[in-house]
């Protein structure tokens, strides 16, 4: 039996559409339909119920799908390992992360990735929503919190530190902030999330924690926009070093409370690499994961 047909069948089930499968394979939908019809002829039973508006598995199709994935994964793994030993890594990868993390931390690294793997084609989806990795066929995601789903593998690749930041001009115009309690008298810019807009936590070098109630003046849902608003001298914000590290180094922003460790949550801030749990990972996916781990 043709493994290519079986692979197309798996893709159609996962996508729920001939048209989407055809788009992913750069062919006409009619070709996908013919492949499935040919596979049904070989098997001797229908795999899908087809209507003009709906495509669903038959009972026999569901059984076929359930039994087929593991052996097909093993075959693909063997083929992938064989190719990796003799060829340059290639293939299509889908990577997602938040807009800010993508723009400020990830994108500057991609040039080095393409220097190492010029034949890998990467589709980068920047989205502040936590999109479903399985449903959207995402190979790798970068998250700002660990994922606890059993069908996902999550590993921390970066420890993050948060700082209360402002411009020198803002501090000069509005007076110095000598202690966290002074925040009650200044303009605070923050995220709409409860942890950020209610209170911030300050830890001293001897691990004493002070919780400061926050009353935001400006609430913005995007980290890049918050950073820009602070750079424009509109107030202070709690932002991560991966977002404003360059601004601090250049002196465009100052770290208002350098003596404290600061967090809106639990001082366990970081970036986590997340990907679907599979029996094997294609060599191209493994290459991307290893690259991100090594280029923090």
C-alpha cells in the first residue's frame, strides 16, 4: 500500500478538509480527493462521509486512523533519520510565539538559524493568544508560562528578570522613586492581566518580599506598545529584560529599583519552549529546538 496515500489520509483527518490539505501540499483539491478515493478502492471501504458542507470519518475510517498513526510515525521517523544522515536538513516548520517576544527576542536570531539550515522553510505565527498547537499544526511554540497539557512537552530555555523602568526625563520631571511605595504617586502603565494591574512584588537581597498595590493609569494589551509608551516618557512599567534589555544598556530607559527582584507573579519568570509530544521529532524540528536552546 502506498505510504504517500496513507500520509495524505492522516493529513486530511487532522485538517478536516481536502482544500486545506491541498494547500499545504501545493496541489489542487481534486488531486487530494482522487488520492483518498484511490485509497478507499484499495481498502475496500469508505473512509469519509462527504457532503457539500461537511467531511467526517466513517466508523471504519476512524478505526483506520486510530491504528495507522503509530506505525506511520515510526516509518516516517526511520525515513527522516536516514535522510538526515545523507542530506541537508530541509522541510517546513511552523513556529509560534507572542508578538513582543517574536519581534524583540526571536526574530534577531533567525538570521543565524538560516545560515545553518538554509533549506528549512519557517512559518512564524506571532499571536498573543495561546493558540492550540495540535489543531493548528504548530511544530514549536515559545511561551511565557509553562504549559501543563499532557500532550505537550515543555522546557524552560530562558530565565527572565522584570524591572520597573522609566526614562530619565520622566524621573527628572516627576521626582525620584526611592522606594516601591512611591509608585502610588506616579503614572503606571501596565497589562490588563490581574497579576500586573493589581500588585507588584519586590524581593530584597535577603529574600524579604513586599507587595505593592498598583493603580494603573494606562492599561495596554501589547508589550511592544507599553515599551513605546514608556520610551515616550509617559510613565513607568514593569517589563522583562528580553524586551527592554537593549534600552537599559543604551540608557534610553533606567532600572528604577535595581536593588530588588521584581515580579507580578511568583519570581519564576522565563521563556518556555513547547512542542507536541510525539514518538519522534523530525530532524528539522529537533534542529530548531536545539538552536533555540543554544542561542538564548
